[in-house]
DNA sequence: CTGAAAGCGCTTACAG
DNA sequence: CTGAAAGCGCTTACAG
C-alpha cells in the first residue's frame, strides 16, 4: 500500500493531527514542525487519500456531467467535447474532478447518475438535457442533489445555463433579411430538441417583425434530411416560390444542405444563402465557409461548472441569483451568407 | 444527511453486517431477513456510500481518462468525443465510473492525474498521448498505477491500444496508387504527432513498394496549413510536376485542402484526389464527400477501458497478453478519391 | 501550538 | 446464518 498519514507522522515525530494540519495549510503549526512534516511529505511522496478525506468531510470534491443519450450520440460532437473541456477546466481550477456519465438509454443515464449522486461520489451535477422535460431532471430534483441544467426547463427554480436560442434564431434570420432576402426557410426542425424549437421560434418572429411570411413548404423536418437531404432539397428548390435563404438548425444540418445544394448544382450563397448554429470547427472548413451562430460550448460548460461550484460552496440547492444564466452568442458571418452581386431571387 | 446502513439495520431489526451482506448479494443470509432488508432498502431508498466502500475495500471502482492538452485542443474533437463515449460505456458496464482529466499545460495534466491516482480516486487510467515520449507516461510508470496507453510507446512493457497507423497510411496511399496515381503527396505532416508520423511512414512505404517516388515539394508540414492552406496549396499545385493525389494527415486537414483547392478552382477528385483519416462525421458531409480511413475512436476508447478493467481485475500493472492491442481500421471510399474518366495527370 | 480520541459509513474475518 | 468488533485513512472539536 501507499504512504499514509500515520507513517508520515511517525517519521516526522509528530501526531497525525499535525500532519493533517500542515496538509490543510492551517496557520497554527510551529514553523519547525511544519518544515519537518513538509520535508517528510516530500521525501515519502505522500499524497492524502481523497476517499478518506471525502468520507470524513462529507464532500466528494467532484462533480458529474451527465450527457443524455440523444445529446451524446448526435453527430454534434465537437460541441460536446468543447463543453466537457470547459467544465473540466473550471472544475479543476477549484480542485474538483469531473465524472462523465453518459446514459445509453433513458434509464441507464439515471442509474449512473444515481450511483454518482446517491453514492456521494459527486457533490452535484451538470445535466445536458436536450429536452426540457427530460425525466432525469425530475429525478435530480426529488433527489435533492444540487445540479445545474444546460438547456431550458419548464419547471421553476431549476438553475440553468444556456444561450438565448430564440434570440439566436432571430438574429440568424434577421441577418438574412438585412441581406435582402424575402423568402427564408428553416431546415432541420426537430420538435424534440428544445434548442432547435427555440431557434425556430426566433426565426418566425424575425420574419413576422419584418413583414415577411413563410410557407410550410419552406420548413423541413430533420427526418427529411436523414438520407443526406438530396431529395428534400430537390423538393424545396423546385417550389415555384422557392426560398433564397435558409436557416439551418445546426452546423451539421447546414453542411448537409450545402452538399445537397451542390449536388443540385446550385450555388451558395448566390442561389441560396445558408446560416447554421454552433460555429463548430467545420464551419470554416466548409465550401463555402459557413456563417454560423457561435453558441460557445466551452463557455456553457465552463459557466455551468462555475455555477454549480458556487452553489456547492453555499450549500444551496436552489438557484441563487438569476435562475437562468444566459451565455452570449454571436453571429459569425462567412461566405455562405455574403451579399451577392445582382438580384437575389432566382426563382 | 441521507440514509445510512445503520438506519436500515435498525429498521430491519438486523445488524449492519447483515444489511451489508444483502447489498453485496451474498448467499448466506436467511431468506426471511433478506426480504425484510430488501423491503426496507426500497422503502428508505437506501444507496450505499461509495466513498466508504472504496475506503474499506481499497478499490475506487473508477478509472480516469487523461487527455493531454494537445489532443484535447486539436480541432479533432469528434474523435475525442467518440473515444470518451466508448470508454464510458465500457466502464459503466462493469460498474465503474469515469473521470476526465484534461491538462492545460504539460504540468496540469500530471497534477490532475496525480490527484486522481495517488489520491486513490481511480484504480487506473487511460492515457491518450499524442507523442510516445509524453512525460506523463514515465510518471504513470514510476507511480505504479495501472494504465493503458492509447497510442504508441517507445518503452517496453507499456500496455497500449492503438490502430496500426502505418498500415493505415499504407492503405490510403495504395488505394490511390491502384487508382492509377503516380504522383502522390502527403499534407499535414506533424512530427510531434506520433500517429501522423506513422501514417507518413506507411505512405512512403506504399510508394516505394510500388516503384513510385516522391519529392519533398509534395510533402507539406502542418504549419503551412495553419492559415487555411490556400498559399500552401497554391504552391503545391503550381509545381511543374505536381501531385495528382494527396494523403492528408487527418480529416480536418483534408477538408482544409479541399477548400483550398476549391478556391484555386481545382476539382476534387478530377484534378486532385484526396484521402483523409479518422472518418469523422464531417467526411460524408464534405463536398465532395471525403474518402477516409476509419480509425474507430469509439472502439479505441472501448477496448482501452476493457483492457484496463481486465488488468485491474487481475491486479496486474503490466501487460498481459500482447503488449499492444491493435484495433482494426478500414478505408471508407467516397467521392474525393473516386476514379475519374479520362487521363488522370493534368500537369 | 499539539495530541488523544471520536467518528465518517462501510466490509470482513472471527466467534458464535 | 448472524452480530460485535476492528479497521480503512482521514478531519476536527476538545482539552491541554
């Protein structure tokens, strides 16, 4: 076995209490003893057993991050990875470690969380839930574990961190409107994805506010793009009154769309302007480079962890400060929605 | 506080030993008592404190996954996320939890690992090291913590899981050779990335084996592509004897290349065929869809965890079975390297 | 400033 | 089959 506090105490000729105090950086230790202990600690390469520390201090010094299956499997991976990086960075900064829980299946996620939270392995958790009525949210609430949601909740009193997806959707559409587009569609609608639904609402509001209308034919569900989207785009572009610009639910969707348009020999942005969401690394590698709303995944992870840590420090489960923390997003304009010479509408 | 074993024992009218035995699923418990305990456990919603369990059983039932900074920050994110999913899935299957450690900076990674391993928070770790001489490898060895490396090691006796990057590089190049290409370049060379160096070696061997040669002008370092690669590709394609096909170090590099070629008004694959590595979700969304070697990130994560768990079960630190486990890769051919009508060399 | 002691919530021989 | 007891490696009043 490895070195224990007992061994260090013996070698340093002090009690384990003193060693503990030195490790904790407490002031009330005679300098002489402190030096002695420190040198032995170094010599023996002692490192306190954090399990024992957790047991006695009732603090795990760890937080969990639960990715619900839908989120984890979505091809949207760059987003998830950035989010993890943000969360782990913030957690480490406070000496906390980060557990990843990823449920394959509704129940598995909860089981893992259950083990983590109820087994006191973590002091709290960040939950990335795609849907505001995700069952795990209720579970966390009734289990009384401090947690922060990334996303929206329809319930009150749930501390959450999110971007304002509706405003982002509005901004994407408004950007196209200012470019002169009059017929703007929305592709990749997925009613089971909260963020997307909000973006869609923002899109509609922007059109309405600017006296524009949309047709149901301009709205494409996510399922229609599953096969690559060639058929869906062929349909969309064959409409008599076809849109000249599209807001896509996320970058992956936008890239599918661009590829499908390319297969149809339509040019982006000349024949169709496109804007995506998330500003993943792919956006700038796309041909043409894709305009996208940067949702700052790293920041979401970072601030969710920050907020959770704050709650833990105050031993509060509920939200302090605003229930909902909104992380700013920003539109990054690239070629896919650049103004084009000549008239916009080719239809 | 939450329910403890003591409380359950009291309510069930048995000793804590009995409760512990029931929870552990031991046979030697009178059915009557078992039922009684089980019902109380359910009623009180008791869940053992895993911290206490770990302390007494000397097993954390958790493993760590260390992403060195270079790996975590590489835009190569889809890869990392898949890898995490694989590892967490396998770990959970055995009732283990997964810690993520991500060092920003050489030292930070080691600090986090140190806390995790030496603090007995994890029983072992998976290390994703981009370079075989990553300092953390030595650290893990001297600290005696069981670990599995994802990648290569120049040292002996380090259990590792990896794909055969050299064979993969060979395969990518050979695929192009069979298509009739005689002048094949390699872009994105990064000597500090082990995997890439191996792919490069495989590429060279394939050319050599088939009586082809390469010129230094056909080999582009990663740095040259940092600005998007337009300049580098302009140079490459302006060569008198310019390559007709390129092996790219990874998908992100390949996408940069494709975009740069597009800007130069060169067609892929007609003017230049391209093959990438990793087969990230982007590959099929590219225009044209990108041929890529699927490196199975999910499998790498899964098998690394599997192997580590096996080592833990046997309480061995060294490799059992082959030191190096090779996960198969496979070439996925898409349009970027499809045969083209007519003569291949336009130079 | 320091040490002996109690205790965190469990598991596991050991003796019945 | 079952319980009392020791012990895992720490922290933290408490009394000096």
